[in-house]
């Protein structure tokens, strides 16, 4: 029989052993949790960094596309339009295809879906975080060839885009809120849910969008139907019920609001250039043509009208300008002007562009050059505030943005009513005019000398 002290020591020893084992188990659990946490944090940080790489490439592409649309080379014949976007690159050579109409390519995809034409845009060879080139889709309304009949500030995008949860972000259908273009970072190779093998990005499959773009929630990013509210693009990242990533496409959208301000500025600058060129011609002695008259009772008129200081831009010939200057001023825009009545692009825009002329620089008889201090007299010149309340501007050009709530541009009455195009104070057609940031209640683009 063991000694009582010996039995107590043994039990004490057993208790210490169990305590030590518990401590070791706790240490192992803590270390395991810490390792898992560190690993998880590292993976999250790595994924964040990868997303940033793709986001940066997408942002560069978006900026380049907007710049391209606003800097199109215009000609008097109007064969190109402000707002034209290039066709995608469907053979991976970096160049936009010459046409992207409604036909399908060799792989059956819509020709308005392909890679970003980075060479055409003057970009470096942009890649996403997986080392892949970006993909790109363009709305039928904004593609540069073949062109639709109309492109101006009321033109909407026609591409539908869904959030990763499946709800519509941009509706390319009848609602008129569709995307103008979509840029896509394809991400790593996945196995599409409609295929039995991983995506093939070898030379054999390099131009097939299904080998780069994914499918989820019934939406396939490898194809879209222009103008459809149900067939467009869906934003990633999307996982299945087991937590596996089934769509990793990262999208960046160009909306009408994103692109139209730059396009309107381009249109306004073209008109400004024509006005400045006209006034600089020695025959015109620094003066400008009359504007057109807005008349809600009659169709839109593009004839210059005597004593009309605000209205639309007049078409050639400026008969009333010539008559009121005793046949001394020119009756046409000068040679470098691209807003002639026959210019195809200008026909799209002329309804939404307005012009205000100061009293000091109007046509007069006898034709005299305005005095050096012509704006010194009260009411002689225009003010645009901001930038200043000072009335020192010879003219103002105002390009109307897309229709805002309450604005209608359908009937002759609508088209002859200034408030259906411009916002206060510009819709008064008289100084002081104003410029400002685009908002839900103001989208006029204003330029001046």
C-alpha cells in the first residue's frame, strides 16, 4: 500500500501534467488561429493589391476612350463626329477594327465586343493583374463605324450592366440609362459553368471571349445584345454556393454622364473657333453674325435674324447680317469652320447649341470696328458668372445637355422654347449667363472668348 504522501504527490503530478497539456493545446490553438489570421490577412492584402492593378488599368482605358471621343478630327464634310468611339480589337493586334456593325465575327460574338484597341487609343499595352489585356464593348449609338443617324447630348448608351447580386445598374433597354461602353479586366483562368474544361488561352483560343470572360447568374460576359435590358454584362467577383469563384471579371463602365461633358465642350469649342475666325476676317471688322430667332409657333429656324442677340447658330448665308452691315460683312463661315450646314456631325448638334451676341459686337451700318473699350458702356457686353460678374464678354456659346426632368424636345413648340434646353439663368437668353458643374438640375456647357 503506497504511502499517503506518495499518493498525494502522484495525484498532484497528474494534475500538473493535465494542466501542462491544456496549456500546450491552447498555445497550439492560438498559434493556429494566428497563422490562419495572418494568412487570411495576407491573402486579402494580395487580392486588394491585384484589384488595384486591374482598377488602374481600367481607369487609364476609360480616360483614353473619353479623350478619343472628344478629340475626333472633324472636317467640313462631317464624316466624323464628336463622341465617336473606336470599334473593339477582335484579332488582338491592338488596333480597332475598321467596322463593328451588327454582324458577328468568326467566333460568333457581337463585333462590338473585343479587346481594348490600345494602339488606336495611344496607350501602352495595358494589362490586368493576371497579365491579360483588357476587353471592351461599345454601344451601337457611339461606335464610329457604321454610324447611327444621330449623336448629340440626348444620345444614350444601349448596354445593360448588372451588379454582382444580379440587379440592374444600367439599363440598355427602353429606359435610356444604358452604358456607353464597358471595359473589362478578365482576371485569372476559370472553368466557366457552361464548360467542362478551364478556359483555353492558348493561341488556338486567344480571340474567343469565352476563354477570358465568365458567366454567372445566367449572364454571360462573353456576349451581349445591344439595346437589351436582359442581356448585357455582370460585375464580378461572384462565388457559387460552395464559395468557389465562378466569375472574376472586373468591369468599369463609361456612362452618358461620364463622356458627354467632354463631348459638349468639344462641340462648343468648334463653334467658338468659327465665331473667332469670322470676326478676325478683315471684311467683318471684329463683328459677329446675328443669331437665329426662337419661335414656338414655327419649325426650328436656322436663318440669322436682324437684331437677334440670342438664339441658335445661323446657317449660311447670313443674309440679314449682310444687309444690316450694308453688304460689307461676309455671309458665310470662314474656310476652317466645321459647322457648315452640310456637315453631317453638325446636323446632329445644331438644335442643342445656342449663341449669345453682345450689343457692342453686333452687325451695324456703317460697318465700323468696335472701339478698344467697347465693353465699357453699361449693357454693351455679356457677363458669365462664374467666373465673374464683369460684363466683358463679346459672345457666349451654350450647349444644352441631355433632357432633364420636365424638358421636352418633340414638337415645334417644344423646340422653340428655350427652357426645354437650357437651365436658369441661361434659359432667359440674356446676360448674366452662368456655367457650373453638371448636376440633376443643370447640365449646360458654356464657353466664351
